[in-house]
C-alpha cells in the first residue's frame, strides 16, 4: 500500500512539473528603470461603490472635479442626486 502512495506522490509531482514547464509564463511589463509599469488606475464609482479601470469608465466633469462611473445608469443617478441637492 505504501508503494502505491509513493508512486502516486511521485506521479503527481511529475505531472505538476511537466504542467508548469509547458505552460506559458505571464510576462511583466517593465519600464526603463526595471520597475513594474502601471497599465491603468482603479477608480471607485461614487454611486454603486464598485472599482473598475479608469479607462473603462464614463468620465463626467462637474464643478472642476472629474468623476468616473461604471455605467450610464450610475452617471444619470449621480446627476439626479446633484440636481436634487442643488450642487
């Protein structure tokens, strides 16, 4: 019985090493100084509080501030709240 457990462990180790050897390794984007480069900034929607990449959001400028929204519905809700609050 111990032999089968050892064979199973060796087989699993061999499987894992072959699997990691054949899989492509993720590439890190590096800038000229050798540090990781930030592709985008995560921002939080002021209405639903979800985080998303800034480049995928809907931008709206109001009273000198930029706001980013995850959807058109959140933007409309924000505009409605701003008009109710008189801002």
